[in-house]
C-alpha cells in the first residue's frame, strides 16, 4: 500500500510537470517547482515500501508517519465536498488499514521489532 501511495504521488508530480510545460498555468515556474516537490515527496513512501518489501525494520517508522499525516489530509478532502469525498474516504481507509497492518504482531515479528532476547 505504501508503494501505491508513492506511485500515486509520483504520477501526480509528473502530471504537474507536464501541465506546467504544455498547459497554461499562472506561473510556469511555480507549476514546475510544485511538480518537482511532489516527485521528491514521492521518494519517501517509495523508499519505505522497498524497505518493507525487503523486511527492513527502519522502513516501518516512515510509513507510520506518512499514514498519520494522511489522516488529516483525508479529513480535509472529505470536508471539501464533491468528488473529493470519495478520494478522501479512500485515502482515509487506506491510511487506517495500513496503520493496523503495520502494528499487527505478524508485521512486527517479520520486521524484527519488539523481540525479546531469550537467555
């Protein structure tokens, strides 16, 4: 799920870059900078998703932070109305599901988190 979020951010960044070039933005420089910023932001969930795929314990923290930040974003999207309600609900559901999955004992065992040393 973290990989899908990173891919969606990367796609949004590419769309922003393309629209800054071929579209008619108020400020092409600002549109390009926004696209590059979104692409840079996509790197974090993509790197963390790779870490989860490889069962690296460092990857859990960034993904948890991303999901906690996604919850107020989802709430704001829902409050804005229109088609954003569905997008916000999907983002919120994905964030809650990912939070639950990341704190599940099977996930923490797989990542080597919270193990006690047996003597």
